[in-house]
C-alpha cells in the first residue's frame, strides 16, 4: 500500500478521506505557509514537559521534553487576561502568523498573548527528532489529545505561578484555536474549567467523529456547491476530468502529455497518475478552505477568492484537461516561482503530516467520503473497518474511533449540555463546517453562554485572521460577538489570589 502520507492530499487539520484502496488523511488545514509579512512579534521560550502526564511512577514523572512557547507581552498589564492559543498540527509559528485576531484584540484586554506548540509537531518532539519520536509505538504512544491538553494545562499553571511575577497575577485565561486547534480550545474549557474561563473555537469540527454524524459525504458536497456558486459550469469540468486523467494515464503518450501539461517534476508512471489525481483532489479541498476574500499565503500563495479565480482559468480552452492544468497552475504557482509540480508534496504544505497521520488514524478519525452522483469527486466510500485495519497495521497500535465521542461528548445522546463559555464559529464556505456546531445545532448547545455563529461569507477560520479591508460584514459581526463574549468571561477583572 502506498504510504498514507504520500496519498494525503488534504490539509492539515484533519481529515480523512479514502483514496483509492488506501486512505488519505486530510489535515484540516490549519496550517499555513510561512511567508506572511511579520507584523506581530514574540519571544520564544522552551519549557519542560512530562512525556507522560498520566503515570505516577518516578521514572515517568522524571522523563521530560522541551516544548516551544511563543509569548508577546506588548499589551499585557498586571491583572490583564491571558490569551492562550492551543497549538495544532504544525510548527507553532505558522499559527501565530495566521491568527492576527488575537494580537488585534489584545490591547483591549491588557492581554498577554501565548501560542503553545502541540507535542510531536514543530520542534516539540518528546524523543529528540521526529524520526525517533515515531520510530515505534513505545515512542509514538504519547501523542494523544489528552496528553497535549495536559501540556497546555501545565503551561497555564506555570505561566500563572512562575512566569508572571507574583504581583502580576493572571487569572483570566481565554483559549483560542482554529480547526483542530479550535477543538482543543473548546475542550480545554470543557475539561479544565478551573484554569480556562472561556474559549474561542473557530471552524472546529467537534461533531464529526464516528458515531456523531452519518453524512460523511457532506464536505465534498459543500465544496462542489462552493465551486458551483463561483462559476456554474466549473464542477462539471472537474467532474469530467477524473476519468479523462485515468484514461490518458493508461498510455505512454497520455502520461507524457499529462506530465507536460501539469509540469510535474517526475515523468508520470501509472502510480504517478494516481498521485496526480490525489493531488488535485486535495487541492480542491484546500482551495475551498482558504477561499478568502483577499490574497493570502496560508496553505499556498493565492489571490483573493481563489475558487472563483480557478474556475475562471477553466475558460482558457475547450479541452478539459488543459483547463484543469491551467487552474492547478493558479493554485500551485501563483507567484510564478514554482520550478515544477512535486506530487509528493501536499497541496497544503508539509506541516506535521506524520503526527497528523498518526492522530487521524488512531484517535481523531474524521470520516469523509465522496460520491460522484452528488458531488464532483470520484466515488470514495469510507469504511471504518478497513480504515482502522490499515491504521492499526501502519502504527502497530489499536485505534479508538469512538473514544472522543464519549470523552468530550458530541452526537445524539452525548451532547454538550454540561459545557459553558465556548464560542463556536463556522464558515459557510468551509468544508469543515459540516462537522461544526453552527450548521448542525440550534443556539442552545451548552448549559450557558455558548454562542454558535455561522459566518456567511467565511471559509476556514477567517475570523481568526487579522482584520482586512476586504473582510465581509459577516466576519466583522462574528469578531464583534467574539469580543463581547470575551468581555463577559473576563469580567470582573482579576483580583489578586494566592497561588
Ligand atoms: C528520517 O528517516 C527517514 C527514513 O527512515 C530518512 O530518510 C531521513 O533522512 C531521516 N531524517 C532524519 C532527520 O534523520
Ligand atoms: C467562463 O465561461 C462561463 C460559461 O462558459 C461563463 O459563464 C463565464 O462568465 C466565463 N468566465 C470568464 C471569466 O470568462
Ligand atoms: C510557474 O510560473 C512561471 C511564470 O509564469 C513559469 O515560467 C513556470 O514554468 C511555472 N512553473 C510551473 C511548474 O508551471
Ligand atoms: C451516492 O449517492 C447516491 C444517491 O444519493 C446513492 O444512491 C449511492 O448509494 C451513493 N453511492 C455511494 C458509493 O455511496
Ligand atoms: C508491534 O508491537 C508488538 C508489541 O505490542 C511488538 O512485539 C512487535 O514487534 C511490533 N511490531 C512491529 C512491526 O514493530
């Protein structure tokens, strides 16, 4: 079987879609590329973390690793809030660079801003290198949501007790996150209510695990609608292209043509043709996630409204494959810097794929399928049994597909009615919205104060980005509601406490 990572074409944040006989993990995409202008700055520190928070024997308690944390105190004043970004699947700088909203609002709350790297991503490797940390199950076993959240809890305690001087008390903590990070932000409030007063959970598909939502084809259906809204004939062209690529891939001449049209780094063989289809599949998914109203460099360097821009390119010729290749150029080579198309690279960049593959295989399973009669993608059924079988062999470990449903809640009969102070936002243009609460649930999903907002013109966590003149009204409104919620959760102001 092909390496799951090479098949994985979707983006980071999560995801899982079956590709051919194999499976592909789609990261949800919270990941970003690095060449964003750096307006916000931070200090980088490393803290010691326990490899295993849940074993009390001395040897376990003494086994430590270094976790990276970014801190900005420009606007912090004693008594101010702590805004804590719960890092997700990638190097933490990527999130800091693409989550300008937190910096934008910090002054209004005298807030310290902290971004904490998730274990097993970036440089926060429990066993030295990435390779070593995933070398066998005795090393990879500490990559769980529960361990990562315990890291964040320890970070918050340490920041309060040690980092901020005793006079400079900090007792109002708001967690923030997008995508998988948004789930973590929400779950931190749910599981550590004594440490976290409220959470901003943007584009977090908390309602998408096995046994919660049975409509696994919904993300690809939504993507198809987004492309149709951009240009009505666009989905039909994409839909037609899959068989044509397969057919051309059947002959040497056809493979040469494909290699040339898509300017692939390697001359395509038959595996390469499959890789090309998978790459394109991931590209559409990612493009829908980052379908932002202004140019960004989140998953790739892209113009404003890239979906529309892609569809426009499909007008260049009557030949479908030529038009798809022109559109793929727009996605992969907008800056004109790309020498050739590397199909081994993920359309979403190369962030944290090993760790995400592990998580999406064993604990964070997010079922996704496609169906060519209802969307523009090839048929891919999601079969939990074969998915799990593949993953268990790949990681020599046991998957727990239903664990998160019971641990955090979600789905019928396991709702969030015990939670409070969590702001859920989803973008109507975002494929992950189908696993988010705003599309699925009514207002009242918690015991108290869980705003549940659908951002009409928003793709994947647009609300977390810095404000921009091109921001649609709907995202301005969401940010305003988020600020109001944080005001409720941070008042009255902190009083000094003995820690
Ligand atoms: C990690 O392992 C892979 C394959 O085993 C190897 O190709 C690569 O060079 C290693 N990377 C490092 C940094 O050791
Ligand atoms: C592309 O073609 C479609 C239909 O063929 C048309 O509706 C659309 O306006 C065209 N777009 C551009 C930018 O030419
Ligand atoms: C990227 O764009 C530049 C400028 O248009 C072009 O010279 C180059 O061939 C393109 N690269 C690929 C891989 O298409
Ligand atoms: C695709 O959708 C159609 C219509 O809803 C349904 O009859 C069919 O079983 C689905 N196919 C797959 C592979 O799920
Ligand atoms: C898988 O794990 C078992 C122990 O649970 C070990 O005996 C076996 O060697 C491992 N297999 C591989 C391929 O690493």
